[in-house]
């Protein structure tokens, strides 16, 4: 009997596995593909968003900013490359200035640090490749980029070292409630667990 079974070996499932493995729990992760990071995570842009886009007051807004602030320390802890290269939202026509200001105000409400609206010349000074047609931009210096494969594998390796069992090529077919937890019916047999965490994305 497992304490926790996680369904899905993408970045979310592997991050959960790593976090839960810090304590004394019997944990398994099931992935239907031949390896982790073969689903949506492999096609992820790897952008670590600053947090100006999420609706203020939502859980997404809170966790977006919190996750961004954690990334630098996490990258050192997991020994994965992370570059805080910043990001622009470009404005090509004056009519778009109101939308740019909305994003800026939303970012301030979400407590995004160092957010600025820059005029065209200031944008081109920071990024000379930007078009001469750009009138202004929202600049978020705290945005960054990470390799989605590297991060997912680092989470998984850490979880495995901490004792998490990984079942690859193992598709979950059904979940049945039983008296002391759940029975997970898979393509490789049945397993029992006290708790199930679904990190299978659209599945």
C-alpha cells in the first residue's frame, strides 16, 4: 500500500513527487509514456513568467509570483540552468497604450517587482533587435527561462533518490474507491494507495 500515487510524469507530477519525498512517505509515480517529460511538458516554452498577466486575487496570480521568486534558489538547489533575461510586451500603436497600462497595473496588484513601462528608444537600448516601429513596452526584468527537460528530470532524479518508485509505460485505466483508500488499475496491474494525485494534464 502506497501513501501517495501520482499520475503523470510531467513537470508538475515530478515536482510533486520531489516535494512529498522530503518526508517519510511511500510514493509512486505512474507515467503512461516510455519516459518522463514526454507529454505537454516537453513542448513547454520554459518561460518563468513574472506574474503581471494573471487576474489579481486569484491563486494563479499568487503562485505565479511566488514561483518566480523561488526559481533562482531552486535552480541552484537542483543544479539546473536558469536565466533571468526579462521579458517585453511590445506596443506598436498608440491605441495599445491603455492595454499596456492595464497589464502594468495588474502586475503591481500582483506584487511583481521592478515592472516598468519603457518608451521605444529605451526598449531598443536594452534590446537593439527590437523593431523601430515599437512605440513602448512593458518590461518585466524578473521574467526568466529554464530548460523544461532539465527541470523535470532534476525533480524526478531527486524524487527517485529520495525513494519514489517510478512506473513508466504504465497507463492508469481506472481508480476504484476501497475501504482504506484507492485501488489504481493500470496496464501493469493493480496498486493500492491511501491518496491519489492527478497530475495527468488534459487526461
